[in-house]
C-alpha cells in the first residue's frame, strides 16, 4: 500500500472506527511515509490516541525535521512533549513556532495548552485573544480566552469576549454557560437573565437555562417571572430536584402555600428519604391551617429521620395549633 492509500485509510478509519483500527497502516512505515507531512501528522495523532506518546513524539520529530517551515511541525511536536509531561521542551518548541508563525491558528491553539500546563493563565488568555484576531470564525478562540479571563477574574473583558463570540455563533452552549458563570461572578443579574434566556431559546433541553433564570428572578424579587420559568422548566424536566426546590421557595415568597405544597409533594415522590420535602410540605400545611395533614407529613418524615430537629419543631407547632397538647 502506497502512502497516498495509507493516508486515505487513516482518515477513514480514524473517523469511523477509532485509532485501534489504524495500527495496521502504521506498521513498517516506508521512507515515503516518513517524508509525507499528512501521513506524519495522522500517525502522530493515532499514536497519541492509543497512548503511545513516545511513538507520537517520533512522528512529530520526523514532521518537524522533514517540513521545517510548516506550523504543524511545531504544534505536533509541542503537543507530543506535553503528553510526555516535558513542559519545558514543549514551551521552547511553541515559542519557536510563534516566532516564525505568530498568526497560525494551529500554533496558537497549542500555545494555549502549553501555557495552561505551565499554569500561566495570563499568557494563555493572550494566546486566546490572538487566536480570535487570527481566525475570528473559529469559536475555540473565544471559548479559551473567556475561560482564562474568568479564572483571572477579569470579568469585564471576559463578558465582552463572550458577547463577541456569541455574535459569531449565537447558540454556542459553552459560551452561553460561561456567560452565566461570568455574570454571576461579576454579580450582574441583568446579564445572567440575558444569557439564561438565550440558553433556554437555543437549548431548551438543557436544564441550566431554566434554573439560572429562575434563580436570577428570585434574586431580584421577580417572583411571578421566577414561577413562570420554573413551570416551563418542569414541563421539560418534570423530575428535576432543583427546579422543584426553587418552586417551593418561590411559591412561599408569593404566599402561594398550596402551590408550594404541591411542589413539596412532587419532591417527596422523587426523594422519599430526604426530609426537605416533608418539612416544606408541613410548613405549607401549617400556613394553610391544615394542622392534622401537617402532622401526617411530619410523622412520615420522622420515620425516615427520627432526630430531625426541624421536623420535631414543626411537630410541636402543628400540635399546639391543633390543640393537641
């Protein structure tokens, strides 16, 4: 099999059946194989995926030697050094690559990995921002820069980076979730609401949009909007614990004790050993002046946790109010 056929087979099987099925095409490489840029890149990727990092390094070194002017040589070699935890060698290699190809997206992506391996988040963020300028249509630059800027607590630049990335790719799940996280860290409730609403719009099957939006509405005392969000979320995720807990809280804040009680019952059905459901159900029933029913839930909860102080206190209160001294 000639090199061209090997390359076709490697691309096909690496994509369809995985690296294990590619081993046969790397056995006894020819001189032509070891001078082909594409073959060497694929071979390095396959060996890395198989955990053969020393062999991946061999192919990367061949690539760097045979094609000294290609950015891929620097990137693959630095990546191979990283896999072997040879961080200094990886850093030297990628710095050389950056000097020769400062705008190469491939080198910049690897430079981000190297900087993170060295614990240099500031440099990693700089490489991410350079990647955005070099290739603004690739979402990975926005994702990498935003993650590092968030860790560096540079919330303003982080949020701007996320917004610019979402302008290119409005529904990107990773950027939307990073946006919520960054807005929370910056205590910017309006932006939490905005990112959460976008999450719901683009990813209605993803729970985080509903929970984040409901929490933001609760934080700003917009109880009706919170309950509406919770109901919509439970319509898609009927057994979600956090949404039910938020429903219990939001209903109580609006003095809708019957509604809160219903959320509590649904929570008990999901978590019969958790005293939270029994406690909130009893609290709501007491507020509804349904003391005997409250005692029933308290007793059921105490069967699960006989020493639960909150349930015992509620039991005392319910008994007194029903004149059961």
